[in-house]
């Protein structure tokens, strides 16, 4: 957990230095990334907010993703991650991050630990698939570490 706290601190400080603002759409992490970021003093300068869209219904209602698209694409897919990023339009952010995955029982023919993380950094969209092992909590933490590192990777390229 200390690694997560240190990464969150580095993300917040790097966002401040770059004068950029972040928004999140979290599914399988259930708000963990937002929680880590908001534990850092001054995070409100760079973290505008986001959505915890754990269920398909929440993705439909909160992100305006049609339920038929969710059913046809799957709740854990690259395409759905792209749609989550596309629908994050209500906040004036520079960087958006969307994450969906499976920390519990396998679903939709995908094994436990399958995670998709997408970033839209000033119009540069990257979506990657990851495979983690461990308990539910360990998978969520590994995914959060990867997500925070993706933001840092981008911020380092613009320095």
C-alpha cells in the first residue's frame, strides 16, 4: 500500500507541475484510484472527479453507454474502455483514465485478473490489456499501480 501512496503523491505533484487536470471512470477498482489521489494534500487543484461505474447499469446511466453496446462488447473489453473514455465529457479535464476488469470470478470467457486501462491524455488515447494474479485486493492494487504509472509515463513525456 505504501507504493500506491507514493505513486499517488507523485501523480498529484506531477499534475500540479504540468498544470493539468485529471478525471476518472473506475469500474473494477471501485474508486481506489480516486481514494488514493484524494488522500494527497492539494489534490483538488488537479483532480476534478469521476465516476465509479462498477455495474453495467452504472456505465449505462452515468456514462450514457447504451446497454446493448455493453452487452455486445462485454463489460470488460478494449472497446468498452474506449467508450468509457469517450463519455467522460462533463468535466474540463486534460487527462482521463478509464479502467474495467475482473477481480473476482471469471466472466464473459475472460479469466480472473483481466484488466483494461485506457488513458486519454490531451487527445492521445492509449488502451492496454493486462493480466494480474492474486486475491481480489491484490488485483485491484496492481491495476491501480499500473493506472497511476500510465499517468506518470505520459507526464514525463511532456516535461
